[in-house]
């Protein structure tokens, strides 16, 4: 499969959409092309800030001040970062904090 770049690309797109390759192949060719190009386009975004290189590059139609930075508070990040601070050497390597929905509290709020 390493030599078949098209198949590898299609499988990456299928993984992103969480669909079997056979379902992807059932799509219209135009829809498959769009999905592949969207996946490629999204992969070109910075993984940290989400901007794209050409948005900043004036020679490519971008602007030096294409974005401004703004502070925003995310309660989820706040809770996760607080939990990160509780990690100790005894936890060992490879321990990381994940967010799990608190269904008990959420169901109680629906009642």
C-alpha cells in the first residue's frame, strides 16, 4: 500500500470521516475529490493556532496582520489544567489527563 498514494490518501480521509473505504467509494467522484481536497487543506493548518501559512504571506495574497490574538477562557481547559497540576512522579510516565463527560451531573440537570 505504501506505493499507492491515492489509496493511502483515501484511507486517511475515510479515517477522518470514520467511514469504511467502500462507503467512500460509493460517493460521487466530485464529492470524493472535495473530501480529499478539504482534508489536504485542513492538514495545512497550524496544529497550534489553526491559521494557514498563506494567510500571513503577502506575496500569496495574505496579510502580515491577518489575525489578532484574543484571550478566551475555556472552562474545560481550566479543569484539565488544574488536573494536570495534580500529577506526581509516582504517576509515572505516559500519564495524561483526558476529559470525560460527567453524565450523572448532565442527566440531573435535564430532570
